[in-house]
C-alpha cells in the first residue's frame, strides 16, 4: 500500500480572519471549499507548494492550539516577505535551533502554531 503525506486539520472560527491570515498573509491558495448548506460551517482546503492544510469550522474536527512544522527552502527569505506585508497581527522572526534548523513560529488567529523551518546543512 502506498501512503501519502498526512493532511493536518486545524480549527478555524472565522472565515474572514482565516482567509486574511492564510491567503493574504502566508500565501496559501484555496484548493476547495465545502459547506453542507449556506448556513453550515466552512471546511477549507489550502495549499502552498507541497504543503496541504485543511481548516474546519466544524465542532469536533480539531482543537485549537495545534502545532505543525512546515519545511521551506529558505525560512529567512520567507520571513522577509511576510514582514514586508506589514500584517498587523504578526511580525515573525527566525531563530536558529540547537537541533540544526532555523525556525519561524507564527500563531494563527485561532491559537494554532505554524513553525516554518529550514534544516541547516
């Protein structure tokens, strides 16, 4: 059996804030959107490069406060791009870790922590 990379589901509470953060600030793109009807919670599939994340407003799909690591080619360059956007709720920085990576941690509006990282050679 062939397996694929897992797809994390992160809890979301506000569609407008989720789109502003994930699409406008981080640079993800929408792969799909789903609602069972017009008043139902949103389930949203996002992608940035090879990274796929799902956001859900459905109770029970996920708990706020999750953390995930997302490897990028150049975390320092990505940090500069993000800070140049002047996003009002985040001014990320990069920290060199003793385990051999450079990490940039950013919390989303719902309490989930995304750690973008580049492994040092």
